[in-house]
C-alpha cells in the first residue's frame, strides 16, 4: 500500500518543512562535526594526519559528485522517493563509521554519507512543488539557512563529544536521518506527474570524474603542494573534463544539465556568488576555532578548549536562524538580488571586523553574528534566485549544481586558509603567527567583497520562485 494513502494527500507545509529541516540538519552537522576531532580520530585509529584528512576529503568528494546526480534523479523519479533512499544510505554510512575499527573503513563510510549532499536540491524541489505560492520564498530561505546552521553547530558539538563521550558518538548522531527518512516517505507528497526523461549516465560519469579531480586537487593542496605535479594534474585535468562535459551536453538529445540554463545571467551570477561566499564561510569555520585555541605562548588567541572554541562559532548559527526567517519575508519585498548583495556586504563586514579587532572574545562574537546574518541572507537569496530562474522540472539539477558550487567554494576556502596558516609559523613551533590569521581574514574579506560584485551581476528583474496560478 502506498504510504501516502494513509495520510492527507496534501500534507500541511509546516509538517513537510519540519521533515526537510531534520534531513538538512542531519547532513549539515556531518560536514563539520569531524573537523575538530580529526587529530583524536587519527590517534585512536593509529592513522597518519595525511590519511586521516581523507575522512573529510572523501565526504566532500562524494557530496560534490552525488549532489547534481541525485538532484536529477529527484526530477525524474520523484523527490520524496529519492530523498528517502539518500537518507537511508546516509544513516547506513553513519553506522559503518561508528563501528569502524580502521581508518579505511571509516573513510568508506564517510564517502557513502556524502551521497546525502543531494538532500538540499531535493528539499528545494519539494518546496517548489508542494508549498502554497506565498510560502515558497520563506521555505527556501529557512532551508538554505540550515546548511550553515548545521555546520556552525557541528563545531561546538564536536568539542562536547570529544571531551565527554566516545568518538563513535560523532557518527551515531547520523541516525537522526532514520526518522527523517521514514517521515520523508510518509509525509513528502509525490512529485507532480511529468514525462520521465532518460538519465544521461555517460554525462554523469564525466561530470563526476571532473568534479572529483578538481576537489581532490584543492583538498590535498596543503599536503601535495599547490604547484606539485599531482595537484596541477588533478585541477587542470578536472577543468579539461568539465570542458568535455559541456561539449557532450550540448549534443545529446536529453542532457544531464541543460547548459543553456547555466549560461543564463541569473543562474551564472548566482552560482558565482555562491562559490565565493562558500569560500569565505568555510574559511571562517576553519580559522576562528583555531585562532581561539592558540596557546598563551602564541601571544594571541584565547587558549580555549575545543568546546570553548566551538562556542565562539555558535553566534553564527543563532544569527543564521534569525536572519534566515527575516530573509524569507524581506526577499519578495526588496528583491532577492538586494538580499544577496546585503548578505555579501554583511559577510565582508564580519571579516573586516576580524582584521581590525580580534584581541577579545566579544569582538570575535560580533564578527560571527555579522557572518551568520550574511550567510543566511546570501544562501536564502541564491536558493530563491535559482528556483525562480529555471523550469519546475529542472529545479533539482539546477539547485544541485548550486550546492556543488558552495561545496567546492568551501573546499577552496579551507585549502587557502590552511596554506596561509602553515606558511607562516612562529619560529621553532607549529603555531601560526598572528599575522597569518590577519592575512587569512583579509583574503576572506576580499572574497566577500568580490561576492558583492557577483551579486550585482544578477539582473534586477530576476524572477520570484512563485509558480503562476
């Protein structure tokens, strides 16, 4: 029996949104939850730092590859159905990770969990399909905010787990996806009836290898060296494959991605802004906790524990929650282009605060509040702009590509921040200098300022994601 037959054929949007938010939080937490704990995980599993880094790299690679494909599958086979499968795989990966007794098994489990990167494009599509027209912008805004909120909460939560519980709890928490999967199967309404297109699997394979190569080169740059043969080959090879992918997609009758959609000014400018803001955001998630944990001998920082450092990031999550709700109300009134620009301005302001003042914890808190508000505004706008710019049957793949831009931008941000910190150390130590952090904050500020320029490239007449009646 179809489980939807047991429920109201038109579930209340609040119930659907609650399910989507639980699914989004499950994935977003897993992005950052392991970052502060990587040294402890490596020590427990007797793995080298370079090997341990693959716990994060495998997750990012898998997410970048799976996200656009999962989005397309949702467009073709039903977003609720695909969402259920993706969440089940994510939960299975969490169990594998929690029970892993070797780093190889743990890396494999994390790669399996990365498939859930498709949660966000699927959720955006469900909101576009199932919500009343007046609730679509707010739903997209809140769902977008969850991406950053979950990432910000993961940092302090990791410290609490590392300091008080077994490391396996970093992964058992992934079982939040189980009730989300069940609820998605029951509550999320079927997608509107439409012709089921063929999936361009050869194109999907080329895109997957291209994205994996680029992200591999970026995430391994700190250990391989930016100018090393392996690094250059991975990044340039990935870019070459992307060019091949574009040529193939222009010729096949049913492409994985309609290239004309990506070339449209609204989608192209929005994706560019998403990439740059993702770069700045993940740079901050890496920089602020490490800065706070700098020991007293460094002459800066707060000599904080992992938990205390994570708590400094919590205002980012709180600000995102508040600003995400506000963005949903303001966007339709002011235009999403304006909201995206305001988000980039707030993000730039946060890093300029850190450049000028970081001697006291309250200064860092102010910067994090500005960053959280900026991220919430920016990601609410990008989701609404993308959904409003593409046909309904292309929402999954279009938002999937936008999510990949955020992921790859984040990988670049983390890699650049790491390169700056490791390149400027206090003599005789492995501790970065204060100047290294200031330089990294300046780079993030410049990135956010560039995002302002990208936001201004969005056409003033960009559509609202509200379906015609």
